[in-house]
């Protein structure tokens, strides 16, 4: 990579920035995983998915005598 950066007349940092930018631009033009899933799933394609669930935070509950926060001096 150093030789390539030197031939281009730029620093290694700039060379790496350009590589990252190029990769990011190429990936944004590709189809996303979500797009592929939508294309091949759903009732119109014979795939029945369960209804989307609600995933929320539910705090843990401990019996009074088993509390992990009790003072253990």
C-alpha cells in the first residue's frame, strides 16, 4: 500500500480514506439484505411469517430473600 500511495503522490492516510470511500460507494449501490428478504418472502411468495412481536425491556424480579443487591458485609 505504501508504494501505491507513493506512486499516487498522496499520504498513506489519504490513500486509506480513498479506499474506504470507494468501498462505501460500491456497497451502497448493492442490494441490501432487507431488500433481498422482502423480494423472496411474504404471502405472495408462499412464505408465511409470524406477526412481529413486541420486544421490550422487562426488569428482573427477585424474591426478597434472593435479592442480588443485598448488602454482603
